[in-house]
C-alpha cells in the first residue's frame, strides 16, 4: 500500500529594502539607512534561516521607480546581493527576480548557475517580463513591448536557459591530474539554439550545481502567465486578497499541470501576505494605521498611475477612480491591473482609501492580528485549498521578519504544519520537489530501455 506523503507548509520571505509598506522608511521602528547596507540584507537572510524558512526572495525592476524623491523600491541588483547572503547562510534558498525582456539568455543563465554553485544548490529564478515604459526607455525602446510578444520572448528565453544549464552532464567533470583530464568533453554539449529571438551556441561555461539547475519561479497571474507557470514553474508567487479568490486561482493553476505531464505537487502556490503582528488585535490594527498615516500621497499616486497606466497625479484623493480601460486593452501587468481595479470598484473606494489599502503590499493580502491569528489565517488558506504556503512580506524590516520568525513560526511548528529542521541541502529538496534530471541523462536512460 502506497502512503500518501504528508503535505507540509512552505514559507518564503519576500524582502524589500526596509519593509514592504511604502512608508516603512519613515516609521520610527525602522532605520532607513539600512536599505543601503548589505549587512542589513545578510542579517535578514540569517533571520529567515533561523526560522527554517524555505527561501528569501528579492523583486527587481529595471528603472528607478515612480517617484524617487519619496522612496526607492530597490537599491541592489538581486543576484549580486544574494551572493553576499549565500556566504553567510547554509540552508535558506536564494531567489532573485530577473526579466526576460532585456537580458540575454547566456548572460543570465551564467549568473544564476554561478549563484547556484556558490550557494551549494540554493538558487532560484523568479521569471518575469518587464511591463513599464520607463524600463523600456532604458533599453532603447520608446514603449513596452506588447504583452503577448513579451511572453513569446520569455518562453524562448527560458528554453535556451534550460538547454544551457543542461549542457554539462552531472558527471562531466573528471578532475584527473594524472591523465590530464579536467572534463569529459563528450559530456559537455552545445545548445545550438536558433529561434525567433535568439541564436545561442553554448555550452555554458559554468557546470551544474548539486540541484542540477536553479529553481524556476513565476509571478504573473494573467492567462499567459498561468499557461507559462503550468508548463515551467516549480513555485508561483501570486496575489489574492480573499480565500475564495485564492481557492479559484489554486484550483485553476493546478488543473493545468496534467497537460504537461506534471503532478499537483510539482508546483508550490505561494500567495503574498503582509502581516502586522502585535500582542493584541487592536494593537496590530493600530500599528497598521500608523504606517498608513505616513503614506506620501504624491508617491502613492504615481505608483498607482504606473499600475493602471492612467495618470492620476492630479486626481482628487477623495473621489473614486476615473473610468479606466478594460484589462484586455493594456500591455503592462495585467493581473495586478485587474486586482487593483476589482478592489477599487468592488468596494467603491476613493483614491485615498485605495492607496491606503495598497500601501502595505501593492495588492497582496494585508493582515493585522496576533501571532495566533496570523497562524490561523495561514493554516486556513493552506488546509482549504488556497495555498501551499505563503510569500511572507514583512511591512517593516528587520523587526517584522523577526516577529514572524519568533512568534508565528513556532505556532505553525507546534501544529505540525511547518518544519523544525531543513529536510535537505538544496532549495529543491526543501520544497519537496523531485530532483532535476539532466536531459542527456534522460537520453542515455531512454536508449538503455530501448
């Protein structure tokens, strides 16, 4: 009789500067100068590892942001930053966002392969397309490429990267000084890719890591994004605000996997949650309000304008949103656009109320409560088919992550939902995923069977 494996919760720490709340840098719990200090991020990696979290994750963008006078969303290039964290940690996974829109496959595959080797098999790539005109302008374009074109390029980009990561078979390195053989050249393969967007010869000049290749993560929830995730992703970072929305997204995405010969457990769905944690519910809600009160409206309006593709900088704060176009007509981030539109229209919010609701996590679920209430919320989503875990987005750092690790994680451990020790040495092992099998090893096995 086959035993059904015990399903375990997965937790990723999504780290951003000194906190996810856009006003975090202004709050007295935060030292804003730490956003510029690599030691701050190394400390966050160690806190996440102390809590036995699966991974830490950095978003990224290729433009300065909507209003640098008020805030900056990113300071460091994330792969470089994660390399510093890799040297100070042993187990926690290291996931960086990188766009397929403007990088070249060989360069990016090499960078991630290097991080994966440096960390002993803990690297992950959050695969995104760039959706703003400001980013396009930094790469010689007048405006962002069409949504469908971006995903076409992304698919080919990933195919090239996968071929490059497989270009060294696992036993290709020989290191035989007596024979003068560094590697078995017959086990190092060219990619010889020729496609619509790229021509890449290969092989990669970085051999594979203990996990075979970096973990593949995806963060879009549009139709194109879900199709891409079903075929390739091993984890999905997503944004749903209600349990029902989470359940619908989870069921939809998991149902698509079979078409690609994949099992539901081959993909972890991790919605975002921004937890304001305090000893009482009232204190947690008061803390959230403190942050909301520090929002700079001119920054928030520019950020909202970027999300919606509509200039709202002079729009009255106490009026509802003006008419905005349907999602099918925009070329930016379609899933986030729809989420913000649904929130504004569904609750009949004024612009002031909307920017307050978005200030903590730009559309991700914000939750204020005691450690037990936060743990209850996580458990409910996990057990009722809305999540395999959570992308934890502390509103302020490092204190918000410290509180989550020291007060919420022990509750989840006591309930038997979350690990007390890491299960393996690689990110893929700790996520409970099957080992990556190199394509050339598969060919050898297929020939042997044949």
